[in-house]
């Protein structure tokens, strides 16, 4: 056991989680048994508070990710959400209010509408995005928690001369910190989540190809991605089947184009 712990120990050591297994058999509709088979226990010791420019509480997790992911790969997206929320830990979900945002909003809403869903509104979204976002919030009745930059977009544009180009690395990094990373850090500081439900998918970026359904975020949060292995067709079919709305126009100034990370999933 000591050898196993040493192998699984990560760099920081303020908390740990242990996953115990009774069975690897998972079939559709079997989520009640699945939640019983997996037990996620957390012990937090001196979790330090952080400000907007530091990371979440330092945390070490002893977690057999390979086995957890092997098991959850057989579960549906809804079952993965139920598994995550059945752990009884502080949980959040996140949304970009982008084209496919309705999928995760609907999945989480079907299990627990009270889960805080963080939307970092950079202030640079297009009108169509805001219109559809308000419709989703109204119709799905999700628990949206909006976090915005501390400076308005118009004032920032006046100071910075508009949105910095991606190749202006230092200026674009400062811009991203102000409009995306600082508000998100503020949300984590206030909500102190232990589990993070996210709509990231494997095929989206090179970084995400290194992850899985369940991964350990560098901040010490258990990140759970229920639609991690979904294709674009899977997403579109889900939205069409449920007649979920989507915005026709969406722009994230911190990414500028597909395949880039803004930092939410890479910053530690």
C-alpha cells in the first residue's frame, strides 16, 4: 500500500482522495449500482485560500484514474453526471454559452438543477450569443452564476486599443487573464468546488487529447467531462433530438480560433 501511495502521490500534499472498487461491470441504466461501486472520499487539511492571481488550494490526490475511466467509459453521459454528483462533494459546472452549450446545461439540469453553473461572460460575446444564453437560462432553469471582468469591455478597448492579436503574446496573455482567468479564479475562490463538470471533448485541442473523462485539475479539483468522447455528430444529434437552441454566431476573444486553449483547463 505504501508503494502504491508513493506512486500515486502528486506534487502537493494538502488533501487526498481514495477510490475503492467493488466491480467494473457497468451497463446503461446501471448508474445506481455504479455510484455504489465507486466511493470517492476527500480529506482536506489546511486548504489555503487564494486570490485572483493564485491557484486553488494545493491538493494531492491518490486516485486510480485509469480504473475510474475504464469503468465510466461504459456509462452514458447522463450516468457520468449522476456518478459525479453522487459523490456528495461541492460541485460546479461551467459553460461558455457557445454553440453547443445547451448539451451540458441540459445534462446537468436533468440530474440536479441546483448545481452552480459558472459562466464567465467576457463582455465580448455577440448579440446572438446573449439572446440564446438568456433563452437557455429561462427554459432550462439552470443555476447560472455569471462572473464578469472587473473592467468593462469598452474601457479596456480604449486602454488597449481593442482585442490584442494572438501573436502579440504578452498583451494577449494579459487580456486573457483580465477577461477570462481572473473572473474564473474569483468563482473558484467563492464556490470552493471539489468536482468540476465540464463539456470539454477529446477532439477539440491537443491538450484535451491528453485527458480523459475524469482527470485531476492542476488546482486539485476532480474534473469530470461527461461528453469527452462525443463526436460533432453526437453533439448535433443530441441537440436536434431535444430541440435545444444554439447560437449561430459565437466568438471567444481569448481563443480567437479553434484548437487553442484559453487557460481555464491548462492553468494550475
